[in-house]
């Protein structure tokens, strides 16, 4: 019988730090007291689960790396799940340094090429994944079999994510993985889990292993919180102006008393981040704005700049708030609200926890600028308890989708038994869990993904199979289907194309959580686009927001070919990132479910390429040529070349030299060879 062990370290019970029980080249001599406890208990080698809830900066990652080491010694695999990409990047760098002879593979955001993923999963000794990827992988036996068969442990870093809207993907994945392979150990890490015991007993029930819940109030560096109240509270704009003044005053004060110290200033919205950064720059501080809009290289160079001191104040969205290690001596938190809502307690405490890190900065101060001191104090007192979001219909339906077999059927009873294994089942208070399950099945049915017959047998529809295969939420595939149905009725392929770009963007928009329009944007949208669009596609109401997105992406991809090219805005980049997957989903639906004509499918491919590359519409055919991207396509358009045939003809004719300046011979050769075999010496440069 498995047991739940609670190891609570108070100041008095801490063991003496021990020298490293490891061959890993950590950048320090001794484990700290908590890590020593971990090592002395042998929690890295024992066949058990661990829920580690020590405070921020206590070195929980080191314990996770010890588990990795134990796995490598036994030639087993490790899956390391990180919620944030930037944290995943940090872990990958560290893991590659600590395990130079091992294969550390990263899996993020690609849901389509299963064969390639399977290959990489086979090769990986340590697979670093995002939580969504873990969920998606665990639904595909082809990949999960190779990844999990020989896996010793899944490490879930920042496990409080379970309580956020991205939590169901981790929860669903852990249940699925434990059902498929109960031998896999679970290691959950988070500084902001006050109810580790509850989480522990759920994990213990999942795989039947002894489970250790580690708690402690000990911190390696002293972290002091200061609440800075700024009034007046209303209107918000006024408060913001005042608060920005206070933040800049604070920065001046902190840097004049400790000129060498670094300050991380967290904001909860990008708009505020930009405003503050502009203000600080104006006042002569060396500052920069770190956010998800930046490319990886730019983000890394800002982080380096902050580490080496060339940046004094790094303004950041929550991209750096969870788990990251920097040289920040001070953290300033800008406000307790995101829009009208309170910021989650986890975000506040995690962000504050970035001040002072062992081995880097020996103490930390957090300056929490707020509108209401009393309320703010209640937010930082203790993080909220971790509860499951799988009690909500929509995420539950999405998880159920992963439980219904692609071929064959499953009974509702069996699905209910699955539900009993979730953490959600332990969190349900007043409702009847069976009702929740029925609501979710009902949603699947309404979205056209599954049918339940009178005997309580559940089957996926063709649409459901596509949704499951491509990891698309039921409501979203429903939205795609509705538009595809309309397209079926449109005889004109040009018009269908227009609709297709809206379809793609609309879908992406539905995944973008915060899409706020300013009054000006809305007015512009209504006068220039929505009315026209509505007239044209009567009855096809996807909402103004979607239309706006379609509009803005359209203007983006039409005008981005300007010289010099404009930087691609974040939202557009997000769409582009998703475009490949969405177009695959649409093409699959178009062929297998709606039997759309090949012409339309061709148009779909073209639209997706155009949106992905951000090129003018006329460049569609050129972009399908390997080696031709937006830049080259735009140059060719300037030469009057729009099609593959025109390109080939121009190379053979008078335009040859001008074309070769734009496109190298190596790109053209395969095209020309398709036409007729050529001899290379026929070309001169
Ligand atoms: N025994 C040690 N001695 C000195 N420094 C250490 C020790 N253990 C860890 N560190 C350093 O402390 C820093 C914080 O470690 P780590 O990122 O593992 O903390 P954490 O507990 O995961 O914090 P968070 O909850 O914020 O994610 C790292 O820079 C790490 O290298
Ligand atoms: Mg951590």
C-alpha cells in the first residue's frame, strides 16, 4: 500500500548541508539544507513521487536534475515539462551543460509532423516539452509509446499551472500517462502550492507509488516585501500616470543608493510595459522591455544585457516571472490588477520571487505598487490553493476528446471512470460530477465531434477524429466547419479565397485570449471593413473581433512588402505560427469531411502560405517554390514575374541577369530541370 509522507522543514530540523552526492558539475560546492534533505532521503533514486513546494529560489531544479542523473545512470528517459517557452530554453541550456553526452531534445508547438516527432522522441534521453505538447504527445500512441515506455519520471515544473487555464493540458496528460504506464514517477515542482498534500494524494492514486510532499518556509536569500500605495484609484488612467511617476521615482532612488543593482519591473499588460519603458528611457535609465513579442535572439540578448549590467532596469511581462533566474536585486510589481481583474496570486508571488537569487544576488526586495494596500496585502499573504479547471465544460470536453478512441467506441461509464482519476474529481464540491461529464459530452456533440447513443456508447465523428489528431478544441473545429460549409456553397474561387483568409485568421483569433480593441480601432474597423464584409457574407457572423483580425492581418500582409520591411506585429506572428497547423486541419476537413473541390483546396494552400510568409497575395505561386521567401518573391513581383512559368521564361530570356540577382541558380535549377535538363555552364554570372 502506497503512503503519503509529509516532510516539513522548519528552521530547527534542517540538516547540515552535505557535499554533492553527484557527478554533475553544478556551479556550487554544497547542496543547501533542503537539497541535502532531498539527497539524504534518496528521493532522486527511490521509486516514488515527489511534490516539492519549497519557496522561490531554493534550488528545486537541482533536485529535478538529480532525478535526471538517476535516470541516465539506468539508461532511462526523462520528460521535463515547462509551461513557458523562455523557461524551457533556460532548462535546455542547463541540461545540455550538465549532460553533454546525452541527447536533450526540445518539443514545442508542432502538432503536425508525427513521424518526425516520433524519431526525435526515440533519440531523446531528456525531452523538454511545454505542457500542451505533453498533452498532445500523450494522445498520440505512436509518439507516447516511444517516449514513455522507457521513461523513469515526468518532471512538471511550475506545477501550479494546474490551476490556470492552461492547467487541464497538464492534468489530462498526467492521468493519461499514468494510465498508460504506471511505472513512470512524477516529480512536481512549484513555490506556490499551499495544498501540496491534496495534490500529493491525487498523484499517489494515479500511479500507486509512495509520495513525498516537501514543504518549508526556509529561503536561501532574504526576500522583503514593501507595499507602495498610490492613490487616487479612479479613473484608472489617472492612477496609472501617478503610479508610473512613483515607479520612476523608486527606480531613481534604488539606483542612486545601489548604482550596481539591477531592477526587474513586472507589468501585467504590454501597453503599460511600453509606457513605463519609454518614461524610464526618457529619464536616462538604461532599460529595455522584455516580452513575448520579441524573437528568441532578441530576448536572449536582453537577458544577457541585464546580467552583465548594460541594462539596469528590465521591464517585463510575465515571460520572466515563473522560475527564471536573473541578477535582479529589486523587483517592482506594477499594480495588482490586469484590466479590471486581480492578478493571480501565483503570478504576483512568482514575480516577486525573482528578486535575489542564491549564487547571484544575496538579498531581494520587492516593491509592490498598488492602488489598495489592504487588498494587495491579502493577495501576497499566501498563494491561492491549487484547484482543477477540469470542472469546466469546455476544457473537460477537450480532454474527453483525447479519451475517445479514433477507431471504435467507448462507454460513458468508462469515461466516468477516467474522470474519477482526475484531480478535478477531488475538487468538485457542490455539483454532481456525472452532470459535468454529461455537459461536456453534450458540448462535443453540439460541436459535431462525437455522438453518444441511447446505450451510452460514445464515438468520434470524422470531424472529431480530425480535432483529436490535430489537437484542436471542439469549439474551434466547429468554427472552422461552419465556414467550410459556407465555402462549399460559393462557386467563385476568388471569393472563397477571401473567405479562407478570414477563416484562418478567425480561428487564430479565437485562440488569442486578450484581443482588446480601442475605440478608434473599432471605428476604423466598422467604417472600412466590417460593414462591407457583412454585406458580402450575409449570415456568416463570426464576430467583429474576428473581422478586425482578418482586417489587420490583411493590411499586415499587404503592406509588409514595403521597403524597408515593417516588423511583423506580435499578433500577426502568432497567427503565422499557428497557420501551418490550421491550414492542415482545414485541408484535412475540406478533403475528408466536406469533399471540397481540389481547386478550393489549392486556394487554401496558397492562402496559408501567403499568411504564413506575410507576402502580397500575388506572390502566392512564387512562394510555393522551395528557396523563395517573401523578400525574393516581392523582388520578382517588381520585375513583373508572378508565376512559375514566367520565372522560367525570364531566366531563359533577356531578363536572366536581373532574375539571377534576386534568385540564385541553385534555387532555379530544379525548376529548369523539371522543364528540360540543363547544363550548368549555359549560365554566366
Ligand atoms: N546549493 C546551492 N548553492 C548555491 N546556489 C544554488 C544552490 N542550489 C541552487 N542554486 C542556485 O540558485 C538559483 C535558483 O535555483 P532554482 O532555479 O533551482 O530555484 P527554484 O527553487 O526552482 O526557484 P523557483 O521557484 O523560482 O523556480 C539558481 O541560480 C541555482 O543555480
Ligand atoms: Mg524553478
